[in-house]
């Protein structure tokens, strides 16, 4: 259960936000982007900047400061959400008076903001599908107080629209947020890149300029775990078992910095020369992950590729966090729990195909999500 002092501080925090919001009487024409996931949001940010440079305002968390600073150099106004004084004096007044707000995550301060009836608050999210539970469906939510749940709902109630890639994801939002979802069926904007053959060719060329093109590539992308946990893999043995025809790469979650056993492993590639995940995916022969959202993108980036789910802590994770129902039925690849089974699955010849998986999760994806979003934004401002 939550600490009473923590609960009280959160209530005071939201009352101060609400008071600052109530003082705002005048609307503005700004497009506010609440940024916490730079990697997944950078493509949408670029689109908005190219088309609405004078209207775009970026409010960022500490993890996204570098990206926000890049846009400051281009002339955008940026504000630090983690600075409470800045939040009250700058961010809340701008957000409260804006006609359009984009969010790539859950932002607690929204619970205290009063919006006009004309304001649109769009949840972009930071993935186009979900394996792990979130919102009210997450197992850890069962242990929070009624006050906590009421506060969560106050944030969820603020979202007026959701950009989604499928009816499946719409239903998950509806269930996890206990909301009636007003969907924008545009598709997940970063996946537009995978339909641009020039971009795909350039990404592959860049990849092979750094890494051998005569080797198969295995990329391990584990999800972020709140509790530090050593990954039960002997990477030296993995390399020996797969042989010299494979190069093994590991890309940790941006928030995960506790795996020195991987970073210090001499035969494992962890340096990606500033290439981000989407730039790697078209060149990956075998993707290894667990509860991460990367399969929803990889299935489009490399339709002939292979996915294996290394869920070594499946029961524990399902008990503590929660896994979406039906995962074992619609997962587009083998689910394994041991190093031995993982090696066997990698070596096993397979012709997976992702057509059924994409029909379920990438139903609305056609490579034009960005243009659909821009058209919708223009219509908002025309009215």
C-alpha cells in the first residue's frame, strides 16, 4: 500500500497543478508534445517540426533532454517536466491553453490540468502492440490505494484520442484504461520507415558498413524490468554453440544500465555507433526478445526474419506484472525458457511468416501513418 506521506504529497502536487491550470483563461495555437521516449517519438516530432515549426512546444523528461535540446537549437521552445517550478509556471499554462497535445506515455500531472472543451489530447504511446500488461490490468496496480486508482483514472480521462495500429490495440487500451476509446486508425508512425525502400536500403548499407555482411545477425532485446535481474545466459557459450557464422548483438532498454555481464562480454556487440533500434531491425536475421514491443515492428522491418521469445521468468513476470491474454497463441515465434532451448530454436530452420500476426496487430499499418496524422492535425486547426 502507498505511504500516507507520499499520497499526501501527490495530492498537494495535483492541487498546485490544478490551481495553476485554473488561472489560464486564454487559448493558444501551440502543439505541445509531452516527450519521454525519444527513440519512438523522434519521427513524429520531426514531422510536426517540418510542418508546424512555429507552433511546436516540447515538454520533456530527463531521459529525453538530448532530443529536446536538438529542437531548441532549431528554434522550438522546450521545457523540463521534471522541474516542478517550470512545470507550474511554464508547462501547465501552455498545456492548459493548447488546442492539441501529444503524449507518448502516461504523465501524472495531467490529472490536475483543466482543459477547454476544444482541446484534443492524443495518446501516441511508445509501441504499436502490447505483450506486458499496463494500466489497471497490470498486476502491481492491484496493490495500490483507491486514491491512487482515482488519480490514474483522472489522467486516463484526459486522453481524447488514441493513435493505434489495430482494433486489437484499441481493445487493450479500452480494457487497461477502462475507457471508451476514440481511435485514430493511422498506424504506428515509426513503422512508416519500413515501407520506404530507400530508407530500408540506406539502413542496411549503414549497418553493413559497421558489421560484417557475411555473418548472420542475432539481436537480443530484453524488456526493461523494474527489479534488477541477471539474465540467465552464458554469452560465451552461446557464441561457441552458434559458431563463427553468427554475430551476437545485445541492445538493452534505454533505462536499463545494470547488465555489466553483457556489456563487458568481449564477443558480444553492444556498441551500435549511434544507430537506433529501428535502423538495426531490417538487417537482423533472428530477433530474441521477451515481453518487449519490438516484435510488432520487426515483423514489418524484416518479413522474412525470425523471432524467438526467451521468457526465462515467464511465471514470475506474469504474476508480478502481467502478460496479455493469448500471448502464447498469437506469439509469432517459439517461446523458450532455457539457454539450451534458445540455442536449439536459433539453429532450427524455420519459415515463420508474420502475415497472421500483422493482420492482428498491424491491421491499419500501410506506411502512411505520418501523413494521416498531419492531415488530421491540419483539420483541427482549420476548424
